[in-house]
């Protein structure tokens, strides 16, 4: 039996996400109070506490929502010819996701939370890679899976953060061209 979605709950959460995002642009998360979030969202504190125990739970829910959105975006990757093509398409989809939510990711970066972005990209990409490895679509040769995943995700996360910080310094296509040169063709 499907659970009916309460639109009021969704609207409240979306409003709280938006307020959190807006406030993070101006000050560090640690300095934001629940009262600040409620004032910006134009909701009562009792409404906030009906949904979340504290601001950290709101942040966690917000981050999980970003992860779920990125995971859905990565499901579009149909590159199964070889591992390099899979990674290149995955990176392209991650850059598209970040670009479509640039304001959110910039807000996180402004508050010096690049580790959150690394966590988001890392967790989502690991899920996608492991899912693909389970069905046998990508191979790592003699390198243990966990080492390969850590290696590529570290690089991808760092490049994505630099691309986001650099605003218009490099286009998405520039980044993909550089990564195409850096990732060896021998991966299959």
C-alpha cells in the first residue's frame, strides 16, 4: 500500500531548505539559529520542531535530498562499453547536476563546507559504481575495487569543487576534455 504524500510537509521542507540555503550564504552554519531559519521561512518554531529536532537534522535531510537527486541524475549513465567511458559520462552527469544546483553548492562552499560536497559526490558515486560492478558492467583489472573508487572519486570531487569555485574559468567541456586526457584508455 503506497503512503500518500502530504503536500504540506513537502512545501514546509522545501521552504526550510530554501531558507537554510539562503542563510548559509551569509554566515557559517554554526552561527545560524533555528529562530533565524524560522524567521526567514516565515514559519513558527513549533512547525520547525514538528519536522526536525534541530538545525543539524534539517541540514542532514537537505544533504540527503541533494544525494538522492544526484543519484537519480547518475542513473542516466548508459555508458557500458568500458570503464573510462562510464567514468567520463558519470563526471559529465555530476557536473550537470552541480550546475543545475549551482546556488546550493556555492552556498555550501561559501560557508567553507567543501567536505560536504566531497561527501555528497563520494557517497552517491560509490553507490552507482558498486551497483554497476554488481551487474558486471565495469571492471577494475587487478586493482581492488575500493582503491579504484577512492582514487577516482578523490580526483572527481576535487575537480568538481575547483570547477564550481572557478565560476567561468573553465567550461564543462574544458573539464571533460582535460579529464579525458588524464584518465588512461587502458581501463576496461
